[in-house]
């Protein structure tokens, strides 16, 4: 395997956020996003408060803003969709710069954009401060079926291997003068996909045999069990609890 | 089509999460049955494949390109249970690590892209491969149609969820039209690529295509050994090795071949038909006397006839005593009769078969009975799926 010990999404550090046990962080992020989704869209200031909370976490975790914002670019295709909403939604319309926009459409677009962005920002922070291995251990600790965690672990472990295989195929195609222009070239790409499947599956069979020869019985040994003290849980709960206060205020005011 | 956070309200997100969790639990059980301890590495690698195949850009022309969603492809290649697991894991990792698709929308995404796509594509694929003539081109057509339908089906399911808990105020008809329209076009590309990819795998390793297991031909072993175990492992070898093989080995191979073509469908269909006739149709049978009874009554034989010894048995005259409803009484009596006949017949058959087996020398029968043959061939399939992929 050509990659290092950590994934490029992870940002090494030793901040208080990095040191929190993974399962506490997963619960915190999940609760936070749930609270955000449950907030009424008219409470605009509440979303500002959520953003400030996330910025505070990012500062505590010493995640550079550039890194954080660049990772959030994944949201772009979906922003394009949100921009369309004011044009297609119904209801009373408002004139703005000569465009006729639906008022409820504008609210919907704001709602989707604000909540989606906050969700992406929160998960980027989680991935940046937690190693993948710990993330998987945390998921298992939270009661995800061990078999599912094993599948996810194998997938992550071999993802770069399989993607590299794909890259080698692409280079081989290109060096033989192949360029994909339109549907006429699909057959070649589909054959690559087929070959990739056969190679992945056969690698899976070999991995299984190699594991059997090392004593695999269907379960992976747990080497380090994650534990969390009350203080750590309290630290992790600070984010969703603060968000919950904002959410309740948003409903009441 | 990864749904982000904030698109659906909290109750729908949670409900879809519960649906997804249930589907994953069912799939875990089903996939474990199919792959047992090979599940984790194989499903993991297949999930990595699905992840990677979503990165292949298929140019549509004019500078734009699309990519596979892979639900139908995974279902056809590795079976529905493993496919749901792989897609769920891919979506989970995409949401947690790559922030692609919202965390609260994870349940929605798994339900739409994993469960609905697979549940639509796979049964459709099986139905088509069963009805179309056997052959590779049929598998290709079936894969095409399955993928073509599965993508708009997911879009329809999305619209259904949107009707319950969508946050945007867009008229439902417009959502449906837009989603289905766009996804019908996407589905066309998905269908073409899925069919071609399945065809490519089928050409190289047909044994790896889960949806085309029926197309496997029996393995032909070219060997000089002619003991019953080898012969039983492949019925096809019987013809090739007939000259060299001793008579009893050929016989054993024949028995194995007969055992492999399972009689169960015939048996079940027969049972269903006789139960139907006895239980339901018998009521409509003539209540008149049958030929023999007619003649005897006409010629006064009946008067001398003695009542049958079992005339007051619970099932006498094809009616159940103490049950007044004619349909129920006649039907139940018929069903019980069929059951009794079946039991006696099967018992006699088993006795006869055991006597036959005892007569054949025991040395040649060890691996040659239908059960023995099944165990043999399955053993070789599990042992090395590359050299003996077709034996099961």
C-alpha cells in the first residue's frame, strides 16, 4: 500500500478535539446536525449562532480555515440546485433586480443552503480531527454491527489500492491513444469497469485466504477498546447542548 | 443524487433511518448466509469497487459527463443482500469522511440509492432472465432494463418522501416530473454502462456474476481417474469417460445427474395441483352417482349391497362428519385424503428405493446417491472456486 498511515482528509494534531474519544465525537456531530435540521428556518440568527459554534470548535482543534473551506467545496453541485429553488417554487412572488422570485422558494433555498452547509462543515471537522481507524472503532462502540464495521474497514483499507488500479488502467488506455469523447467510447470504459470488478473480487478472495491462514474466524480481535470518562462526554456534549439552546430559543422567539 | 442535510424534515429523516437500519440488518443476515466468513473481505472489496466505479467519468458529449450510481450493477454482480450492504457502507463512508450526503440524510440516501434501487433492479432482472431465452444476450438485456427502471424508481421514491416531509415549497407534480425526467435520462446511461460492464465480466469470469448463475455449464474434468467421486462431481464427464469407465461408475454419474436436476419443483407443483383439485375443485364435481353406482342402482344390485365397514369413519363419502358447510367439508376431506395418499405413496417409494440401494455393492454407492453427489460437488465448489466454479 502506497499511502501513509493516515488519510489525506485527516489533519494530524493534538488538540483537545483530537483527543476526545471517537464515539463521543460521532454522537456530538450527529446530535448537532439533528438539532440544526430541526431548527425553524425563520430563525436566521440561530444559524449564525451554529456557525459561530463550529468556528469555535475549529479554532479549538486548530484546523486552518483554508483547509476547512477547501474541503467544503464538495457542496457546490448542490448549491446550484438550491439557487434554482426560488425560480420553481410557488406562492407570492417578489421582484428583485428585475427577477420574479417566489418568496417561499427563497426561504426554502435559504433553509437547504444553511442546513446543508452546516452539516457539511460539521462532518468535515469530524473527519479532520479523527483518524479513520478510530472512527470505525467509535462506530463499533456505538453499536453498529461488527460485521458492517469490518466491511467498512476493508473498504477503506483497499480503496486506495482499487483506485490506483483504476488509475493504472486509465494510464494504460491513454498511452495507447484512447480518449473518451462521447457514448461511443463507453464500451471501452465499461470493459475497464468489468476488469476492475474481477480484480477487486479476486483480491477479496485472496485476502480472505490470507486471513484464514492467519487464524481469522469471522471476527476481528479488539485490541484497544474505546472508553470515555464523564469529563470527555461532557466536553463532547458542549457543542450539541449549546446548539439545542439556540434551537429552543429559535422555536420560542 | 446524494441528499444533503436540511432537505427533509427531522421525522422523515429518522423514519428513513429506521427503514435503512432494518434493511441493513436483513441484508447482513442474508449475506452471511451466502458468503459466511468470506463476507467481510469480499463485501469490503466490492464496496471499494463500487466507490471506485463511481469515480469513472462517462462522457456524454459537449464536455459533460456522468457517473454510475451502481445499485443495479452491484445487485447483478454480487447479489441483492451483499449489494445493499456494500452500497450502505459506501454511503456511510461518503457521509462521514467526505461530507458527501448529509449525516441526517444518511437513512434517506441508503433507502433511496441502496434499498429501493436494489429492490427494483434485482427482482426485475431475475424475472427477465427467467422469461427470456437462456443466453448471454438475455442477461445483457435484463441488466439494461433493470438498471433503466431502477434509477427513475429511486426518483419516484424520492418524490414520495418529499411529499411527506420535504422542506421546499415546490408543487409535487413539478418535483415528480423534474426528478423522473432527469433520472430517466440518467437511467439510460446507467443502463447502457451496467449492461456493458456485466457483459464484460460475463465474458471473462461468468462464475462471478451472481445474477447469471443459471448459465453455468457443468464442469468438464479431463482426468483419467474414474472413481465415483470424480464422476459424481460432474455429470458431464460421464459421456466423455464412458469408454474407459467401468459400468458402475457410469451408472453413478447417471444417478448424480438425476439427483442434480432437482425434482422439488415438479413435486411441489404436483402437490399444489392435487391439493387444489381435492380441496376446492372437488366441490364442483358431479354430485350424481358415478358409472358403477348408476348401473348397480338401475339393476337392483345396490339393494343387496352391504354398507361398507368404514361407512361411519370420519371421512366417509368424501365429506367430513360434523361439518355442515358443503364446500368446507368436502374440501377438508379431500385435502386429508390427498395427504394420506401422499404419505403412504412416499413411504412405499422410500422402502423400494432403500431395497434397490441395498442391492448395489456398497463401495460404489458411497458418493453416488443424490445426497452424496450434492455434497461432493458443493465441497469442490467451496474448496477452490477458480478451478471448479460450476460444480455446484
